């Protein structure tokens, strides 16, 4: 049973425009959400996170929005750059229970073209 | 800066053989997590260790075992390998149980033929 879902396996965006990657979750106990970026032949690297007490967190070109009532979060990248082309994983955890288990979505392949 | 080191990077084994994957965490990190990502699948949590003790267990088959050693490196032992075990195996480490600060290794790609 997948608790974190990324329903779009791929997204193609022109350089300079906004990329919006979506993620849905089912477990209401999740209280911390993370986005990881993965290049081929490399491990996932942490990108940005958000706690459930917030609805927005911004870091440079990256902004994550959290809608708890809809159990939905999104990652906005603006402006998108060709170097952003990678697989983006959404992950969630319940910081109050298990010691650090992350639940991942299947990832969205972002392609930013010039 | 030192990162999480996984070895080997690639491994090819035959069915019913055994495999051992190693993970060397970032220095001073005391927590290690193992994840398995099959083709077209999301990474699945297998097991974690904190201070050399198993702290959490996920969907790890009984054919697999793991441990964390005194130097905090961890090994994932896989026996009676099946074709379905072919996957990318990621290790991550953190200091304490702050999963939000976990860093991933580059992964070991295991192919069972």
C-alpha cells in the first residue's frame, strides 16, 4: 500500500519557466515532508523539506507548499534550469513514531529543455 | 566533505547465491538506513540501525539480514538470491534519528541472473 504517491512519472518544462511537481500522501500521521533529487548513477540528495506546522517553505528557486487538509504537497522550481533535470522523489515521515523511516513516492522525471 | 560510501557499486550474482553489500556512513553518523528500489518502483525501507542496534524493520525478506558494526558501518547480507532481488540498494546515514538530515550513498546495483 503506497502511502506517498507521485502520479506524474515525468514532466517536461522549458528553461526559465516554472516546474511544479506534485505529491499526495494518505497517512495523516506524517508530519514531515522532504524532496530529494536524484541524478543517474547517484544517490538521492536532499533538496528541501517542510514541517506540518508550516504551509510553505522557500529556499532560493525551490518552494514547497503543503496542503494538510488535501494531504498534498508540491515543489515549485522557478526559474527552471537544464541542470534541474533529474528524478525528484517526494518523501514523508512520522517523526513521532518510528526511528526515521522515510516513505517515498516513485519519483517524477523532470526534463528542462533550453 | 566525506559522504556515505557504498560498496560495491555494481554486483552481479546468480540465483541462489549470496551477496553482501556494505555501507560506510558519514563520520560521526550513528544511524544507518537501508532502502531497496526495484525497477520502476519507489524506494522501499528495509531496515535501520541506531548505535549498532536494530531500530526499525520494514519490508526486509527473511533471507536478508543486516548489522551495524562497532565502527558504525553496516552490511546487508542477502542469501538465496532471487531474480526479484535485482534492484538498487541505497544506504543513508544520519546523526541520531534525525531522518531529515539523512544523506544517501550512491547505491549498489545488484543484478541477479
